[in-house]
C-alpha cells in the first residue's frame, strides 16, 4: 500500500463551471483517486474554490451582494454540484479560509527572509472619490482604437485590443463613476522567480516521466523572450489576504492584499489543514511536510494547460524558495481543451452545457463516461451531441447495460433470484480467460500511467468480452440440452457483472454501486486474482435484477438539447 496525495486545480468562484472545466481537472483527478483507493492505497484527494481577485468582486457587485457572502454561496453551489457528479474529494476547501490566510502570510515572510521578495514602485490609477487605487478592470472609458465607450482598462471588448488604463479616453471609475482619476505612485511586492530559474530547470529536467504537454509549457516560460520573469504578488484590493510578513505587519503594504495567483496554490496545503480542522483527518503534516512523514507520499496534480505555468514554476518557487521541507509535486497531468459543438464553451453567451444543466437532463455517469473516454489528453477534443449520443447508447446501454440486464433477467426466469448451482465454475475456455486477463492487465497499466483514453477503451473491451462470451456460450440454448452447463455459464456471467462493477467504479461510480447492490456485494474489492474474482459469488447467493442501468438517448432528445444549449449567438 502506497500513499497518494492528489489535487485538482481549484475552480474559480464566480459561477457554475461548464463540462470543459470539469474534464480539465476535477473529473480526471477523481477517476485517479477512486482507482487508487480501489487498489487499496491510502489517498488524500483535495480541491477547493479559488475565491480572491477582481472577478469575484465584480461578480458579487453584479449580484448585489457583499463579496464574502457571494463567495460563501457560490462555494455551496460548487460543493453540491461536485458531490452530485460523484467527485470524491476528501475535502473541498476555500482559498479564503483562515488557514490559507495564515499559511500565505507565512510563505511571504519566509520568502522575504531569504531575499526572494523585492519592492517595486509603480504608478497606478487612483480615485480620490473611491479612496483607493483601481485595478485595470475597475476602470472604463472610450477605446482609442474603435471608439467603443465601455472599453475596460485591460481590454476593449468591442475590438479586442489589449489596453492600459492610461490609453483610455475620458476614463472613469466603474465603482463610483467618478472621472476624477489621477496617476499616483504605489508600491508592490514582486516574487523573484528569476533567482530560482536554474533550480527550477534542474527540477523539471529530473521529471523525465512527465507528459510532454506539461514540460513543454514549463520550458517555454523558462526560456522564451528574456526568460522567467519576476511576478507581482500584491494588489490594491479589499478582498483577499492582507499582506503580512508571517504574523507581523509589512511596512508600506497597508491596505494591500496578495494577488490571487500567489495564494491560490498555497490553498492545496491549507486545504489539508481545513480537512483536519473539519474533523475528517488527524494529521495533515504527514501529507505535506517531508520532515513529518510526507517523504513516502506520491503527489499528483491535475490541471488544464493554462494552469501549467503556475504549477511548474510559480508555486514551486514558493515551495523551494521558502527553504522549508514542504512536499513538491511528483507528477503533473495536464490537459488540452474540450470544445463545444464546433466552437468554444462560452459562459457569457450561455453556450455549451454547464454542470447544473447536465445533471438536470441526465445522471452523472452518462457525462462521466463520455467526458473521460474523450478527455483531451494529446490534443483538444470536441463535444458533439451526435458523439455523446453514440457513446452513451453504444458503450453504456448496448454493451454494459445490456449485459447486466440479459444475465440477471435470464437467471431470474430460469433459476430464480439466486446464483445457480451446478456445472463448471469457469465455463470459459482457457484461451478466452487468458484474453480477459490480458485486458485486465492492460487496463490496470493504463490507469497506473493515467492514460485515461486508453484505459477507457480497454474497459469497454472488457465489457465487450462479456457480451461475446455470452453470445458464444448461449445459455438460452444450452439450458435445453444441458441445464448444468447453463447454470455454470450464468454463475460465471453473474460474477462477470461483479467484476465489471469493481473495474468500472472509477468511471461510473453510481452505476457500479447499483450493480453491486443488486448483487448483494457492496464490499467487493479489486480483483488481484482473476479466477478468484470470477468465483466470488457462490452458488445460492441472492441477487436482485437492477432497474435498467442506462436509458438510450433518442434522436428527439438529442435535437432538443442541441438547440437548447446552442447559446445566444445574436
Ligand atoms: Zn476598441
């Protein structure tokens, strides 16, 4: 038994996530966590909401709520949707937690003590009427490029041009509307990432097993242009973690907060403290401190490709730069993007399927199966309703669901609702069993390597194997001539259902649970020995016929949903 720490990139707080977000980190992380638990390993699986920064403040203002209240509500919404999707986090924390406040301030103090933080004077737009410096997104004005009157300080939404607030014609504060703005000097803290460039490069070079997507992005940021740049870690905002040196004030930094990218990854660690403080665990340091037992932990992170720079460079600078024995990541699994039906998911235009809508129309396992079997591992992939309908109908309904239904119903009608006695224990031929065992080994190897598409294809092959076995064995014929043989064949097939439930649980946990409950064996464990697994349900063991596991998606449903989620294109 090994110990595995798993984190998913933490989703931003300002709204419900779409399926592209889900498949880019949380869902594959859950697959791996469930798989490792199924194999008997000790797993700590953590995720949280990323709550600080301007977008949260703006979303709260739009909702007419104080930002803390808005974040608390949205955390509840995301927590609930995660549960309903079967995301098996040991804890779903919040980057705004007291634990993260303390830890972020601690890291800043430790980095400063080692000379890795410098103060930089900058000029920034100040609004006397608001009594504060304004972040770029809090300033609007007329675009110098196209004349659009509501261009933001960072970008014009009309022509797309990237802007500086000083470029805007007739700028005003988005908070108060005041046009009395002035450029004023302010101080910010910068993390000296460039000072650790060589350490980072040596560390990344040592990770020869990482996906190319991960290392290529990291190397690009290390070397492109002038190389790795120092980064600002503070902002003039109210909502965030106040800038402090550990417990002590930071002279000149009063009223400022840490920038969201600095505190968000630290939440991975703080989340483990939250897990203990919530009474779910007893010792977080044995997962995170190499001097307190974390030396034998394997730490795997899951994220979309846009998050790779923060996890390969910025967060490691925080960890390495602190000089303290924190656990560094061992493996980073990154993903490309999932597109939606010929374009992109769009939150603002309501284009694509969001997590709450998905669960309104179909159970989580339908989505989990399709998304994981089409996860954008080596390239971007695309959600289409035709592809989704085909995947659900063929894989889940025709192959797995049909097998479970045929076997249990046939047994009930011919032998009753108990595993039949008599006949051979393993009626399949040795070469057939060898083929099944090879598929099981391949599935396990792909799951160990987090090759998710290959694992899904192999799992589907294992389901297909059962259908082919059943078709060839034809117990509906043998029962007429050799009832003993038919009994052995059905006993074997019922044990296959049990095997399928255990192997499929990481992908489709709710359906696997339904299958095991119907078989009266909810404690079934991973098949370390295939022949033992295929005789686990003994003659006489009672079962029930489960309700139809998967309903097929009709053409009418598909067309209806396609129109409903196309978004506002006007
Ligand atoms: Zn413009």
